[in-house]
C-alpha cells in the first residue's frame, strides 16, 4: 500500500516532493562541483541515490521496519540509518573520500548551495506538524513542542548572505561565522533526532507513549531518517570540514 498511514494528500505529496527536491538538488550540486571532468562519478552518485531510495522504499513497503519492534537494534537503524553513517565515515576517513570532499569545496558557490539545501528543513518541519495532527508522531517532535530545527531552514539564506556577500571588503568569506552557524544547526538537528529515536516504538522508548513516532516506520516518511537527514548531515560535514581547514590555514599564516 502506497499510503499505509492514510495521510492527507497534502502531507503525503509534500513529503514526496521534499525527497525528490533533496535528491535532485544534491545531485545538481555534485554535478556543478565536478563540472564535465568527472561525469562518471556524478552518474555513479545519481545511480547510488536512486537505488538507495528504491531499496529503502522496498524495505518499508515489505513491512521490514514496522514488524518485530522489540528487536535490537531496530531494523530501520540497522538497514536504513547505519549504512549511511558508515558511508559518511568512509568518505571522511579515506584518501579518495578526502580528495572528493576537497574538490566539492573548491568553489564558494558550492558551499552556498550546500547551505541553501537546508531550506528543505522548513517543509520537513511543516510535514512533521501535520503528522502530529494525524497522530502518527508526537507533538514534541514539532515546532509546537521541542523541535526548533525549522530555524536552520529559515536562516540558511541569511547566513549565505552574511558569510559571502555582506562584507565585500574582506577577501575571504567569514568562515568563523559560517562554522558557528553550522554547529548550531547541527545541534538543532541532533535535538530532533534524539526525540525522534526515543519516542519511536522500541525497547528504549522513553517519550510519547500516548502518541509514539510510528510515521518513520512507514512509506514515505521512512525516507526522512534514511535519506533526507543523512543528506542534511553530510552537507553540514562538508562545510564544517572546509571551515576548519580555512580557519586553521588563516591562523597559521598570521
């Protein structure tokens, strides 16, 4: 069943649009970073993202994630979240991965787009609020509760302006301000991830027993922790890495 939670059409299709826009925008950023010099890599990333979304959709539609909820670790973590963590670690900790990251961050325009990508957090937060009213996530996961992640999406275009365009007298962007914003935005994301995990129906649930976070166990909301959030986290990691390298270089060149 395509819509097993019987979500309202606006909720269902808005979130599908978020997934599609996130995938296409991230692929476009990678393509722009590598231009025409490595179309093979861009094509591989495109195919990888497409197959990952297809795999995750197949798993959740096969009821892999919403059955045997007492299993540890939960299957959505084991098959949906942990592989993305391992992939990011592989990119960060390998020579080829670091070459890839260095190439992405050569252009300031790419850093700007990686930041503008966080605007998708605004419709995500709207969807979470609608899901709460549909009683498939707790209100503590929304901006009506303890989730302030929408601020990262709202402020993303402003931080791009402040870092890259506000002070034209400076030869380089304000990487220190950029780093602070990214760290704060990551903390906002960590906050909602914490509540999402511990309000889900699992042996370690400690929140929202009256209205648990069941939406992530069904299509299409399962693509939030298994695809959208990893892309957002990876975008932060790329930028934070660049900021730290630039700040270190500036401090050692004085």
